[in-house]
């Protein structure tokens, strides 16, 4: 990162959920993730801002904090930033205190600490559009006089007040560049934990600052209004609503994505047949392009609709403010396993990707609780598992009649896979807290943000960003692995095999290839789970990225059809794959469930292990994480398959 170059810097500092990241996006034109949830920003972001005078400054979005006394790693980043300890600077930084105008009194506590630093300070009162809807007037000029710093009121949503903020920043830049020597703060670089007396004095001072600043312009009699929290946070109805929300999400994943997936699948198959027609039947280049690249990468791209729908739901829950409510609901349960409700954000983020979820554990104050959360986060079913679940469900369970006439079996299977990961994560966390990383259960203090309508433009941008990251991985890691796998499945070749068109001989060629030999070598290890040598190869190759399992099957089955056959989709190839020893389908419902459970629990991701090493600063914890997850996955799949076989399934 090109962080903290020698140029004027503007630091955005404020409470969680005060609107820093949205203001950052508005100023820099970047597309950082914005959500209505405290703790989303766990690391700093930077971007360039061009001012009206043509000057340019570096804008830095620091993690949210309620105080300059840091309790977690992300808050430490903010404290170091305002103290000038994160990097060299040619001039003093301008601190823009981003203050939620709807929560003025609470936000001014941090401002009172920033004032003590004697550094250039500017107040940006955000969410003024909401303040106006509430019928409240804020006298910014009076507040500016009492604080002796400029105060600008604005709305990052509508853009009102942004120009005034740019003018204030421009004036500061001109003042600083006119100085021969940059102004430096002589304030002590050590901040101590505030005492109860100090906190009381600060709030008393805030009361003095706010006298006459706030004015209610709408005179309405107070009456009891319906509040959604009366239901959503109810001891009985709250958990039921939470279960319904996630049930609808998984039903939508299965039903909503299927038509789009079928369309993409048919399009890829049609494109593959067109490309194939340009090459001779025995062309290695043609085989590489059609059977390798198109079949491998294409089989993964099919699952983009699943990923889009997943992130649509998660984005709506974040933006609306419901995730914070879910945290409070789950805190009671999570405390039973020794975790704080604050760990809910990283665990939920694990549904998207374990790597940023592990980074998000920086919001957890206790080091032991943070390590426990890091170790169990990969058990949450990330989006990389979706292609595996989606393929197996579509191939094995899609034809099953709906339960009670309206609940799709595939949706229940998908929900079960996510449920297994959640139960496993909480179970392992309880064991770790009891025997490995012992410590008291932390209490949860978390702000409940107001309910807001999702910002659809931001939501669409976030979904596209996730899809693009998925496509980029498909174009790099998965593409590279696909080419390697094609080579392993294609070689060694001999003259007889180069001209063969018989289906059984093609299957024999694949089995005798380097990949086939490797799969047969480890087949005894996974045979008790119901897996054959083909699945063994997929498991090995998918350690680079879980999605590679699907591309492995795409390459394998793409090569497994003679050139004069009509190209089948991967789903159809799996459905038609027969075990030569038993004469039964390879992918029975029992085998499919065993395989999905294995992937729901196994550590099949190099990037996640690297993230764990980075956050724990040791290889010991990634090694432990890989070991326990692999053993757990094998044992659970073994128990399911053997029990199911004994019962005749």
C-alpha cells in the first residue's frame, strides 16, 4: 500500500457507524464497503482527493472507535493514526472528526479527546438529512464557536455540504503550505485509560457545549409508537424471525439462481461446441481449450448467480441495521460457548470469505477470544463452497419432489450444510475456550444503529465487486489449476490412445494418467467416506481454492467423452457416472451428502491459512487449524457414510 506518502493528509476519525466510509467514498470516488454495522472497517483505507484549488491531499479512513483509549487492534490503528505514529508526514495531519448528528452527545466524547491533542481539527456533522426529517435544527455556528474549530454539516447520501467541507480542507492546505516549518503537536504521545471522574467531567463539558445548539422544530405530543425492535429483539419472536430470514435466503439461493445457472451452463456448452468445431478431433490444443479451459473454468462461472444472491441478502441485512440486532440475539447463545456477540460479525463475514472475516476479528478486544474466532471462522460455509454445494444438489437432489409440496429438498440440503458449519464452529469454540484458550466470557457492549433503507447503488457495487473478485480468481488461480489438471489427466499418451474414440478406452486413459494414478494412490484414505479416485483428485487439487474441485470434475468429465458424442453438461455427466464395480451411480444421495459435509468442515484453502498466520503471527495456529479441521471433516463424513450404508441407503 502506498500509505502515507509525503503529502497533506486528511484523517477521517469517528465512532463506528458514523458514516466515515460513505464520506470517504464521496470524497475520493472509491468504492469501499459501506454497511450499517459497527466494526465493518477493520483496517485503514486511503485515496486521493482533488481540491478546488487543484491541490491534492491523501484521505485516510481509519477504523471506528468510541475513545482514544484503544481496546482492540483496529482501535489501536486509529489511535496511532491521530498521534502520527503510522508513518512520516511532511506537515501536520488534519483530523476530520466524523460525527453522527443524530447521536451528537455520544459522538462528542471522542471529539473532546481529539481537542486535547491540539492538532488541526475539523468537525463534519453527517446524516443531516436524517436530522432534518426528525425535525431537529443544529446551530453549527454556535457549536463551532464553543469548540473553537470549524464545523460543517453535510449528508454523504445527498452530497449536501460536501463543497463546504472541501473549502475548509482547502483553506487548511493553503495555511499549512504557507508555513516555513510545519506545525507539530507537542502533546504527549502516551494516552492513559480515562478514570470515571474524567469521563464524568467530559460529559459535563459536552452538556455545556450543547446548550442552545439543538432545537426541536416540530412540536408534536409524545405518544408510544410501534417499534420493530419490540418483535425483532423479543426473547421468543426474535430468534424465530432470525431463522425465517435465513430460511428465506437459502430457499432463494436454490430457486432464484437455478434458471440463471441453467442459462449460463447452456451458453458455455454451446460455446464449447462451437470452439471444438474449429479443431481436429485429435488436436491437443483443441482439447486444452475445450476440455480443459472452457470445461474447467466454465463449470465454476456457472455459479455466479448463487454468489450474487448470497451477497444481496447479506448486503441488505447489513445496510438495514438488522445484523446488529442479530448480534444481540445471538450473544445469549454465543456466551454459552465462551464467545462474545462481537464475534458474530467475523463469523457472519465467513459466509462470504474467510480471509476478510479473519481480518475482521481485530474488533474483538480479548486476544484469546480473537484467536478462538480465527480458528473457527473457516468452518462457516464461505462462497467458495457454494459451487460445490450447488453442483451436487443440482445433480443429485434437484429431481426430488418438494417437501409438503412447497419446500425444495435442495434448499433444505443447502440450509443443512450451513447449519452444520455453524454448529461445528460453536462446538469447536466451546472446546477451545474450555481446554486450549481459557478465559472469561466477555460482555457485549454494542450500538444498535437506526433502521435504514439499503443504499441500492452501494449494494449493487458491492455485489459486482464480489463477483469480479470471483471472476478474477477464476481467471488466475482456477485457470492455472485447470491447465495443470488438463495436463495431468491427458498425459502420458501413446499412439493407440491418441487415436482411440471408444468410451471405455478414454476412461482407461484418464484412469492411467498422472492425475488418475495420484487419485488411486490416495483412494484408500477416502474410500471409507464413499469417495472414488476421481473425487480424491478433486479434493487434492481444491486445496489451492475450493472452487477448483468443480473445475477438476469439469476437466475430467470433459475429457471423458468421445469427440463424436454430444457434449454433456457437468451436471449430466455426474448423473451418468456409474461405478464399474457395483453398477450403481457414483454420486448417490449418501455420497453427495458425505462429500458436502467433508467440504463444509475441511480446511481446503491456502489463502485462509496464510491469513491465519498473518493475524496470529505464528505458523503454529494455522497448522493446528488445518489439522483439526481435516480430522473433523474425515470423521464426520466417515460416520455419515458408514451409518447410512449400514441402514441401506
